[in-house]
C-alpha cells in the first residue's frame, strides 16, 4: 500500500465508520469509569470560611445534622473523643490514630474541654480538632 493509497483510504467512508466506532467505544468506556468513580461520593459543601477566605478547621467538621449521627455513634462506643492511657493526644474515634489504640488502653472523653483538663492535646493528624 503506497502513501497515496493510504491517503485515499483515510478520505473514504470506511475510515469514517471505523473512527466513529472507535471513538464511541472509548467514550462509553470513559463514561462508565467516570460514573463508577463518582458513585457513592457525596456533594462537596463548604460550611464556612475563616479570615481572608481560608477554610477554618471548624468548618471541616460535619454539619449539625451529621454531627448528631457521629456523636451518637461515638457516645455509643463510650464518648466523643478518645485518647490513649500511655499517650497525651486525643482523637475523634474515626481518625487513624484512634483506630491504632488498643481497646484496653482507650480513655474516652465527652468533650474537648474534658480532654484538655486531663492534660491531653489534639492530635495533629486528626482533621477538625482544635
């Protein structure tokens, strides 16, 4: 097949049909992947802004309606915040650091003030703590 023959084939109706089928296939695959990636993700909401338009750590907390659910789940487990008997940091129960504390070493607090009064400080890797 010469270069001239290749150019003529690209101009033909067959080339348009092949290109259309390939593009529809890739488009369908891409949309399928996109729908699977976004499935189960909630909408993004900015709850509040700090000074200079920056999002403050307080605004990273869930809204009041969701806080009730997480607080209820946490209080069913023993409290709103958890610390370790051997450490000096407190976490939310769903934070990675709290999940690494063994059950026998967990100390539960009902509030941030209670945790601070006991000499605990917020964990740096737990988002939303002050």
